């Protein structure tokens, strides 16, 4: 993660091509970070409502965006024949 400063500089610079590329890269990074933190929150027992408060969106929006990502079992769970089960507070 050494190029964040360069991305920020390019995103705020005068060259539209470089600025738009940087803005796209920053948006993609933000999406990945958000998904990671939603996963961390759900694994930590947070409800969709709690997560939605921090993200500034409805609980339905955050659930729709991330519930399928979290329902997909990892490779170890697939090898054991088990996935994520149980109730949900959606």
C-alpha cells in the first residue's frame, strides 16, 4: 500500500485522465475495504442494522450487497461439506 499518496495526488491534479484513473482505483480500494470490514463485523456478531448505521445506508441495502458474499463457504468449509447456516437478522 505504498501508492495511496500518489493516487490522492493524481486524483486531485489537473490531468483528467490521471485523475479519473486514480479516482477509479480509490473507489475500487474503498469497495474492497468496505467488504472486508462488513465480513469482520458479521463474523464478530454485528447485525446488519449495526453495520448499516456505520455505512450510512439502510440495513436492507447492506444486506442485499453483502449477504451472498458471506453465505459462500470458504474452501475449507466446502471440503468438509459444510457452509454457513443458521438464522439471520436481515
